[in-house]
């Protein structure tokens, strides 16, 4: 467990350094193409500032994009009590609790660390889960908090949004922006800029893949260790499988945060999914019943 936490902390640093290095390389290309090295300087400074800013704000952005609303105990005692009891059991600070008004059963956690953690559940999840299953799902999310998975997911969310912006800027530079006349543009430069616009989303997908599928297996097992009731997590996963549906507010940048893939099923979503198949998660828990 401690190795997982340490690895996640290192992964956070690697992702942020990699993001800045990627932006620096692209900005140098822009500077060369437009023969203005101030572009490289300003782009690098802005990217560093963005990386720092999104580290502190990305959890707020994530809840806003998900349409999540913070609740108090009186708003949904069942969910709030489940999280509060798990906080006491795990010794973690009480996270803020949010609800997403969406019929798709799902849940996620975000934040920089356990002190700033946020856990959220959809109304669809609350509708189909009994108390044991709901506790298991929230124990899964609290495990992400304890293992510092939330920090990696939050950083990846911010970086994916940033890289998406970079791809958009590349396209605009290519078709609209230049300080030279069209006939003076280098065809090689134009080709490289097209490649940049294509590679930026691929880089974003690779960042999401850096959020290993193993963390979902680990969170499932950790949830069972917390609740001491394997059937709760197993039954919850079975319901997630049978009631699986895409969320209304879909955002691929947030996909790795959820307990279940919130996107529409398809070849690409399966190829780049950070979630292992639910049937394999259930199978692992079934095999591990005697060891919990």
C-alpha cells in the first residue's frame, strides 16, 4: 500500500514535468516557424503557470464539469452517513460530499490530497444500491483518496484539458494565424503543425493511460478490506455492469476518475479505457474472498 502511495506521488511529478516539456517543445517549434522566439518564452511561462494553477483548481473544475452539487447531512443522510462512517473507519479526514443528478449509476473522487478530497455519487447510483453496496462503492472511492490516486487523476484531468487547448491553438495557428504572408509559409512547417494538432490528443490519451488499470483492482480490494464484506463490493459491481449507461454530461478528460466508464461504449473508448472490464474485477474479488 505504501509503495502504491509513493508511486502515485512520483507519477504526479512525472506527469507535470512531462506536460511542461511537451509544451516547451511545441512552443519552440512555433517560435521557429513564425521566426519569433518570444512565442517560445511566453508559451513556456503560460504553460508553467497553467500547470500550477490547474493543480489547485482542477478538482473544482471537475465537479463543475460533472454538474456535481455539494450536500450536507440533511440533504442526503444515507450517502453522507456512509462517507462519514468510512472516514472514521479509515482514519481519513471527512471529505466533501457531492451528488450528481444523473440516472447513470457512477461515483468518483477527486482532490489534491486527503485533506482536500471530494467524493461524489450520482442519483442513479443511490437509486439502485442498497446500504451495503453503497458503502462498498464509497469505500472504493475513499481507497482512491487514501492511495493518492485522486491526485494523479486530478493532474491528468487538468493536463488533458490543457493539451486539448493546445491542439485547438495549433489548428488556429495553422489556418488563421501567421505574421508572414501565406506564400512565405514553409510547407514543411505547415505539415509539422498538422502533426502537432494530431499528436496533442494522442499525448492526452497516453496521459490518461498512465492512470493504470491496476488502481481500480487495488481500490476494489481495499474497499473489501475496509468493509470486511466482499459481497457488498461484488454485488455493487454486478449492478454497475447490468445498469451501465453513459452519463449525460460526458467528458473524456474525467473518465479515469469514475468507478465505471462514463463514456459511450465503442472501440476507441475500450482501447483507451483506464478501467478494466467489470467482469474481471468481479472475478478477482471472487477469487480473493478467502484472503480478505
